[in-house]
């Protein structure tokens, strides 16, 4: 009797789990593969027959191969540079406890939400020919002309990619590092290994899953970079993403645009496939530790040097451009002023699309929180799907969920127009499409943050819990969840960020009158006049403030009393 | 925990509620347009008060992107009226047959020069000129005169002073390329651009980057000449912190230096409410709406009976003879011209 009951219970659990798996699959099929398929079909087979003549043109003109190779190598260089700079930072955040840590971590993520035009101008204000740095250098060394000119060079592109992506590497690596035991490294050093040797042979191999995940995200972001390359790199640098927009919108050449989209998607899928294979072999159970037991206060001179050095780098690299923007938003023609902030609240012309700051903040936050809920819920299910048992299909499934990050926004947006056009799916122009599209881009962050943590959980822990009589759900709550909580919060922070900073270029859909903060910034930047520019900077500063509060809020978020891990 | 769950679910509920179908109202028209569309709330409310028809505005990216979406949605239109297809995209709109003909009574007040579609499927609603702008302060201190023609920019005295936008990625960039094609002809424009390149022209990706990033009158940049609009100097006055007596910038409006962008409005084929949609088009071409256009979108009203705001009459000048290229020519040569330009200037 009893065992029968158990079987029934078990099988119903099985059904629940698998029907849960259907949820993200349905979401991806409905909002990614179906619209994408529709637009590709329309592009390649407008009259029924397949037409790949566009492909020939792409191969013939060498131009596109040059674009592809430039896209690839700048992304590789950006990734390497970001990791090299962020790894020491991740160490400091994983191993030290110091005042202001949460705030600094929040600040490091702010670049992500700022429009490129604004960031580019902050860079010009600091590094440009008439910028602060050149000013100092010229005054100090009595130089006749600015010594540094990075305008439209590859260096400014790399610098901007580090600026944008530093926090991706910092957060993912440090949250993983924090759970790794410090004693192994200490033992190695006690046995006579130099710190460098101990790092290379003990710590680095243990960190590989997190470094790999961070590298992948940074690479994808740099690979599909649009604004940074166009604006900072100048018109001579083109990426595939830029070319797709030009072909689809300016030339209405859908076959070429679709072909380029497909190239980008297949390339990413290939890359992801290789990555997934190496990662699942690499991840091994580690003895995860509570963060309290591995973090220490800054005590010795060496501690001060390491922590101070890294924080100094973060200040120069990340905080100074942000600070330049904020200061600028308070500076008018006659010195310090609140004019631009006051002006935000006044609708001088009774304009229909005037955005009261409170409303913009509310809209942005509501959409971003919805995105967080969607992305985290679906992300957890996907991670469960990828780690339950060992199946061949998992290796194919994992790369698929990363594709939205590498899909041109125009292509997918046009797909929505032709695919979601009939009830019950007539969502065109509906507000719900905005968080749905954000969720597609946010899910890869959740997966990449959480997956290494889940894989590193020692299966013995689960078995022990199960032997002690815990139900699968209890095992998850008592063992898995506390251990991946921090990774989950990292994913949630990025889901929030993706949504808060989206201003219509990443997700391309027609939207009704629901102004968000980035949309308001772009609206100000669209017309001449000092007041418009000032208000754009004021709104950008408010956006940073709201995001910083959001990041800190999410990091403080607790579900029940899961203990401090 | 349950409290937190509710807090988490709240935004979803709000969103779902916002998307739920509204209780049946008379008629709500959807107006599809580009991101730069702006109008006074009162003006639109007046239309609703007069006719009982509500209007929902759907912004859909830049002009090209919005039009492409309207074409893709042709079989099952997203909207009833489309505002803002310009003369560079007009042929694409007409070739794809998305508009129905409508001989609005308001057309009598619109100059024939603006009417480019004899069948009145696309009705002219506003126009604006893309022109060179310059930094007055720079030229006041410099021995150089402000530029007066396109040819001036290739004079070595003007080396490294100009920033233009990439025609492949920017609407004003394309308009300025068309101005050079209109002036130098299809055999001469490439030579002009290669001279311009030799004279150190800077190419920005879009207007925002050129104006806020490189134009010396509006940024930390060091280029005193920029491709912008004829109305930009007026906007500089209107949006100044304290209203100046004179604009910090000026537009070059001499013959064949500018390109005129004419925007059109039309009723989309397949609308369920053709009668109401036509009423909206009439309203948009009428005096009230037309007089509201300048300060909101910084272009000129197409309706010649509409009076202009002071800041336009004082600080903005309409070029008498802009360079012209026909919509058909633009449609059939756009790709070739842009590719030739890219090869000449960027590669």
C-alpha cells in the first residue's frame, strides 16, 4: 500500500518536473524560434521557392569576411583584457570584507545601463583632445598639443568594452570564488608552493567554470556590440550587427539581412557548443564554503596594497566617467545649478510624450522587476533541466538558450511583426512584449551565473540529505538553494540591468506610450539645445541612482531563512 | 515569504491589467509613426473631443524601421494611419502599396511643390531642410568666413573643421549625401567626397554623436561645422538655459547646399475604420495640428495657412533653392550611392 502511494507520489513529481520543463521550452519556441523562423522564411522564400542568391554576393565581395574577422578579433581582445583586469578585482571581492563593498559593486555595474552616446561623451570629456587628462598633461609638462588622442582607434573600443563588461566578470567570478574553500590554497602554500604557483595550479583550475562563463558573456556582448563600435570607433569599423540593421532597414534587403543574421546565429551556436562541451567536463564538485569563513578584514600592509590597488583601478576605470557625467548634469552656463533636474518636471509645451520622471522611474522599475521574475523563474527551470541526470540533448539545449544574446534585434523584431499577428497571439504593440523580449536577453545571464554553482554542488550532499529522509523538494531547499543563492542574485542583478538599460536598440518592437527612463534620455538627445542635453544627463544620473538602489535591494533579498552562504 | 511573492508578482499583475482589453469605447485609432513624433496633448485631446475618436500612438523606431514594419504587417495592419514616411522612403511605401488614396479637402492649402504622389496616397504633412550648421563663436574669432557653399568645405582653409553623418546609418547623413548628388550630379559627387575626405572630414555614426560629441558649439568636440537642420539654430535658442539674443549657431541656406525632407501621412490599407482614419488625416493637415508641429518636431508645417511661432520667424530661415533628387531616383539608386560613398570615404 505504502510503496504504491510512494510510486504514485514519485510519478506525479516526475510529471510535475517535466511539465515544468515545458515552460521555458514553450517560451523560447513562441517568442524566439517561431518569430525567427517566420522572418527567415519570408526573407529566403518570398514567393515559395528558396532563394539563396544573397549568399553568393556575401562570399564574393570579401567585405563581409573582413567584417566578420574584425568582429571576432576585437571581441577576443576585449574579453581577454576584461578578464585580466577583473580577475584581481574578483579576488578582492571574494576574499576581503571592507566597508562600502556593496556600494562599490553596485557602481561597477552602472555602465551597463547607460546609452552609448552619453558614455562616449564622458570618455571624450576625460580623454578627448580637450579633455581633463590631456589638460593636466599639457599644463604639467607644458606641452603645446594634447599628447593622447584615442579618438576613433581600436583602443577606445577596447577600453569601452572593459568599461561596460568589467562587472560581468567581477560579479560572476567573485560570487563563485567566495564559495571556494581557502584552505586548499593555504595547504599548497604551506607545502612550499609559491603564491603564484598555488594560484596557477590550485585556484585557477577551481575557478575555470566561472571564468569560462564570464568570458563567454563578455565575448558575446563585444561580438554583437553596436553602439560602442559605431560611435567610439567611428564609421570605419563595422560589425555584423551594424550591417544587418543597414541591410534590413535602410536598403530593405531582407535576404541579405537574414543571411547575415543566420551567420551570426550559427557562429554563436558553434562557439557555444564547443564551450558547453568543455564546461560540462570541467565542472567538478567542490567543497563549497560559507563566505564568512573565507573572508577576512583588511589588516596587513599587503592587504591594503592589494585591496587599495584594485579599488583604485575601479575608481579610475569605472567611476571616473560616471562621476564626470553626474558632475556635468549639475553644471550650467553659469556654474553649479539644479536647472536640468528642475526642468525634468516641467512640461513646457504640454507635449504628449513628455515623461514625468516619477512615471518613467515607475515604468522602468515595473518592467525590470517583471523581467527579473520571468528570467529567474525560467532560468532556474532551465538550469534544472540541464543538470538533471545526464542526457545527450542537454549539450544541444544549452547553446540554444544563449542564442537571443547573439540575435540581431531588428531581425527578431521584424519576426514578431509577421508571426505574432493573429489572436490569441496578437501581441504586436502590446506592453507585455517589452518584458518578454527583455527576458529572452536576460535568461542567458541567469543560466551562466547559476549553472557553474549548481554543477559544483557535491552530489554526496544531496544523497546524504535524501538518505536522511528529505523529499526531493526539501533537498533542493536545504542543499541546492542555499548554495546557489548568491549565483542566482548575480543573475537577477543582470536581468534587472538588461531591462533597465534597454532603450529600443536591443529589443526592436513598436511600443505604446509607456515611456521608460532610457527612452526619455534618447528623446532629450534627439533635439538641439543646452537644456535638452542637460536634461539627458540629469535623467541618466537618475537612472544610475535608481539602478544602484535596485542592485543593492536585490542583493539584500532573502527568501525565508536560508542562512548566510 | 508570501508577502515577498506578492511584491514580486505585483508588477506582473499591473502589466497584465494594463494590457487587458479596455471596455468597449466608440473607436480607437492606432497611429503608427517614428520615434521623433511629438505633439501637444491638448491638440490630440481636442480631436477626441470633437469626433469621439481616440488615438493611440505607436512609435516604431526610426523612419525607415517604422516603414519596414508597416510593410511587413501589410496583410494584417498594425495601425490605421501612418505618419512620417519621408521623400527618401516614399517610393518604397508606394511600391509596396500600403496606403489608400485620399483626396483630403485640406490639400488645397498645401503647396503643390510638396505633393509628390499624384494619387494622394501619401499626403505631405511637414517638411524640414538638412543643412550645414556652424559655430558662430568659432568664426567670430577666426579670420575665416563661415562656409557659404558645399565647395567651401573642400578648401584647404577649412581642413579638419567639418563633421558629417554616415549616410548608411543616419537620416540627415543620407539627406546631405543627396544634397551633394543634387548639386554635383551623379558624375561629380564622388569626386567631391574624395576631396572632402582629403580635407579631413570627420564621419560620425549618427546626428547625436556628431552634434553632442563633435560639434564645437554643443560639446567638448572640436569641429565647428556640422550637418544638422535649418531649424537647429532656433532650437538652440528655444532650449537655451537663458534665452540669448542671438543663436550660438547658424545654418547655411545658400542655393543647393541643403536637402529638403518632406514627410507624408497616409491611411493604411486594410484599416477597419477608413472613415475615422480619414478624419484623423484631415485633422493632421488642418490648422490646429499644423501650428503645433514646429515647436514639437522642429520642422515646418506643410499647410501654408498655419502661422509660425516667433522663434521660427526670428531664428530660422527656409532655404529657397535646396538641392533636389526625385523619390524614384532615390529608391532605385540608394544602395549603389551609399556603397559608392562607403568605398570612397571609409575604405
